[in-house]
């Protein structure tokens, strides 16, 4: 399966990453997007929102539902699927090939698929 994901990276991910790096750089967004990305790290924003919803009786059911969805997502995505697919991040594959890409955030150390931010 590793060869399959490397093929996807070479034929799909790399051209997109290279195009973004060459054409979509913007000083303002390069400063703002890491902050927005930080909100998704570890699901902290969504965990805090679910906790806040639990405080008020009117929104408690939504908070419980949201908390359950976060827990199910964690188990399905991070505990089950990421180790199952074990897809390394495209920038790590580029580094193995002797190429580099300038990242706006610190390199992540888990597998790339499925994306926690997308979850």
C-alpha cells in the first residue's frame, strides 16, 4: 500500500503543493493561516465548544452529541485509520527524496491520512 500512496503523492500531491508554493504565497495569509490552523490542532477549539455547550441546559444535548462525535472521530480516525493507512505526509516524502518545501507551521509527526482537520 505504501507504493500506492507514494504514487498518489508523486502524481497528485506534489504538483498541487508545488503550485500552491509558487502561486499562492501571500504575506498576510502566511501570517493568518497558521493561527487558524492552530485552532484545529488536537481539536481543542471543538472540545472547548462542546464543553461550553454542556454548561447550559438548553444546549446540553448538542454538547453531548458533539462530544460523542469528537470521541467517535478520534477512535475511527486517529486510533484506527491513520495507523491502518500509515500514509506519510507529502513534505516528509519530499524530504526523503532530497527535496524540501517551506512550511508555515511546524512539521507534524503523525500520519497524514485521514486528516484530523478534515475530521
